[in-house]
C-alpha cells in the first residue's frame, strides 16, 4: 500500500493538473495543503483510515470531505477516477514537462503548444535550436538549466522516505521472522540525505525460516531472487529491498562492511595494512600468522585496530580515522540534546496549527522553548503576515504564554531576503521580535556574487539571528545556489549569526560538508524543523542526523542550550 509520501504526491499531482486546467485557486490550494498535511503525519494514512474510516481522515487538519473520499477511493481501488479523468485532459508530454525543476503549469503549456510532444531530452534539443524565438534569454536559460538538473536527479529516495519504508521491515523481521540482530545498512545507516535501495542484514538461529517468513511480507510485490540466506525483492512502492542473514560471529565485521562508505572501508584497510593486518568483511587476519579473527561487534573491530568507535554518520573518509587515532572524534549531538525549535510556522502564515496547539505539542516533547517564526508579507504565496497581523499574533502568543508558563514561547518571524539583499520588513519592526530568522525564497538563478551579497547583507543586519535553509536546495528537485561560503562564514562569525540546519525532509540544509567547513570557523548552528504542522515536529531527528554527519556537538548548537544561555546568543538580548 502507498506510503504517506505517495499519497502526498497524489495531492500534488491533483494541484498541478487543476492549475493546468485553470481551476479555482482555492481548490488548488486545498490540495497543496492536503499534500503537506499528509506528508507530515506521524502515522501511516492507511492505518488512520483502517481505524476510523473517512471521518478519521476528515479530522486531519488540512484534509476536507472531498479529499478524504478520494483517499478512500484510492485505498479501496488503487486509483482515483477524477485524477485519471484530469490526466486524460492533457497530453502526456505537457504533464511530463512539469517534472522539470522551475517549470510550472503555465510554462509547461507554452512548451507543449510551441514545441509539441516528446521526451524531455527531445525538448532540450528543440529549445537549444529555437527556444530564443519563444522565451526571453533569461527564461530560456532557466528552463535549460532545469532540464540539466532533471537529468542528474536520478531516482534516489529521500532519507525520510527510506526510513519510513525500512523501519517497519526491520520491526517485521524482529517480531515475525525470528530476526535477532537486525539493521538497515549502507547509506541509510550513515543517514545520507538520499538513499538508493533498502539493504537489511540480520542474524537468526534459523536462517532459512527467516527468509521464508520474510518472503510473505505483505508489502513485497515481487521476489527477484531467493536463497537460504538471501532475498531480493521489489516492494509495492517499486523500491528494491535486499535481506541477508549472517552468522552472529561474523556480524560485526559484516555490519561494518555493509555500512560503508566504500571510501571509509578502503581507508580502514589501508590503515590496518600498516599494522600488519588485513581487514575484510570476514574479519581481521594477521598477515604474518595468517590467523583470522571473527567479530560479532563493530566496536571490537575498531578496538582491535586501536581506534575509538567511529559513528556510522562519520564514515565518509573525511579524517575520521585520523581523529579516532588521536582521540579527537567529536562527541556527536543526540536527539535528546535538543531543547527547543526556533523555526515554527503557525496559522498566522502557512502553518496548519494554532499557537496553542504548537505549545501543547512542544510541552509533550519536553521542550524548554519554541519560536513561532511566520513568514513576512512579501511571501504572499505562503500567507506572509504584515505588521498588523504580527501584532495580532503577538497578543495570542502572550495569552498562550500565560496558559503554559513552563514553556518559553518566542515571538519570531522568517523575514524574506529580497533579490536586492534588502529584508521585506523595516528594522524598526524587526527589532521588536525576540528572534529573527532570514531566508531566501526567490531569485535562485542569480549569480554567485549576487547570492553572496544578498546573504551577507542580511547577516549584517543588526536584528537577524539565524540564516534559514542557507543553500536553498530542494532534494531531488533543485540544487543549492552557488555562493562564496568562506565570505558568508566570515560574516556570520563577525556578527554572531547562526546557520540553520533545516530538518525538512526535502531540504536537510545546510549540507553536511558545508557544516564541517563552517564548524572550522567556530560558527554556531540551529537545528530547526521549519514545521508547518504538528506532525513535522518529529522531523527534528533528520536535522540531528545531518548535524552528526557534519561532526557537530551539543556545544555547537544554540537550541541545545538552556533558555538563559540561548538569550545570550541572540542579537537582541531578550
């Protein structure tokens, strides 16, 4: 059955096709809102339906009666008649062109009308020859750049999607298939932002029985290969899963090998050779005696090499072996270290929850503080608030503060960095907020110099505390913009501005290798969800994984600080 991500994409598709059709704007927005709400649910949509039917779906904030009925139709029949009808209204090529990053419904229609049907590859050739007759040079470059991006996207899953798929599989093997030690490995265990296939390893006292039982897993669509200790199959969501059953005495060596990365494994073998040892997935062998030693634990493998244990997120051959040898590995941040979320959207812009609902959820998570950071006025598409709306929200925040005295609710905003580097709110009003986060939401095609100037201009503003989703990337859709990060890091250090690690599954931005570089300058970071619904609070773990890949410790992150210490880090001391 479809995952939440899949249902979310169906709603996105509805919205795009309705926009192509020229449908009423509020209907399009309703599907966009439903897409976000479903994507952010902490529980599978199918389970919610099975427990309470259509009425349970309607209780989800963002899902109305009509959309709930369409979800039910899909669950029961595997398709939605209205969606199929909408698709039939348009040529396949016109719909296909929507896959190009930066191409919306109106541009897609022009592309089809002027260049006809065909593959995106064919469209690229036609545009190169005659695109200048239809589009201005800047627009044409943007479309051609989008096509290049599309070609390089591949079909890798987001980390969040891979976890949503793998976690029930691991649980099923443990509970139903006699699996003892069970682990998802590869880039998923290293928490990379995108994942290829789902690879699982496990130990079992009855290998053949475990494989046999797993072959009956309800989400397995097709079994490609099956043996006594291995199974390769295709899931109903078209993703590949590989399960291998290992001997317990070899589990540690094989876990290390299958986790990777390839570069880390190569570096580890090279290090072992200098000590007269040969390391492989089968254990460690003394090259003089030829005697191999098997390991059931990864820690034992590292210990044999006189190395401190290297966490999976660090295994990318970025100096982790040298750091382990010198006792300089970071004490990586943990999810339990997070004391609050400084980038939260409410109903006052494009969020789905009220201030009170957000506060209740934060208290459930035992947070010490949150910052309600709604969009500012120029971002109309996201319901950006003007000064009057922020003043009304301020009253609501004050009322909720009185209701929940144990939670510090910070009055904040996500101010938009305009194309010329100016902020879309006057300094006089900005200084009245407890926390100010600044971010870029448009003009992604500007030059490296222009983007750098825009970011530095906002960092230099005396009231900005955090730069949100700093590279602007959308995974599998849009790469980050180019900027002079050395200059930006220097400006952040000078002005004591923190860089956000945005936990949204589609962003995970700042990028891990830039986090490593920024850490060298002793910069501070904020791990935030940028949430728009209550279910998105849980995304904070994705930001923590990204921070760990960037070698960050608790001391590097402002929202791991107590409220009293946090206040000292903010530009405006509250």
